[in-house]
C-alpha cells in the first residue's frame, strides 16, 4: 500500500496539531489496538531531522489519533520540509500511512 499524500502547514512558534483516522480500502476504520505510530519531520533534502511529532490516541479502536509538535519546537523550525507517518501492526509489520510536504509559515505575530 502506498502512503496517502497530504501536505501540512506548520506555523512557526505555534503548537501544531493534526487529527487523523486510519481507514481501510473500503473506508472502514481500522482497530489499531496493539499498533504503534511514529512520525518525523525532515528538511526538504531529507538529510536533517527537524522534529519528532508527539503522538496520542484519541480512539484507538476506531483508528483515531493525533500528531502534534509543541510551540517550543516549531519556534526553532526555519525551513519547509517533508514528513511521514509510520505504523507498526501487532505482528511487527510496518507501513507508511501518510507523507507530504511540511510548509512553514513564519507568521506575523511571532516575529
């Protein structure tokens, strides 16, 4: 399965939150009991890690979870990059669910 593509915008100096739901090919929520999720943000050349996303379950049995980056971390991000979301199922199989460009908005009030 190829990961879905979804571009995000991170506002420098603000907390970033993204709510997601893992669904199968028939659009049925996947019970993610026993799964682990990790997501990372790299620079656009994919050779320097800019941040790890924090992860929290909203409703694990319905595949609902949230990724976030604290404002103290986004304040140090100074360039756009790329990210992906990797899940590991209870059998240890890994697959990428999501990937995309992470645009940076430096904002006005933060400066």
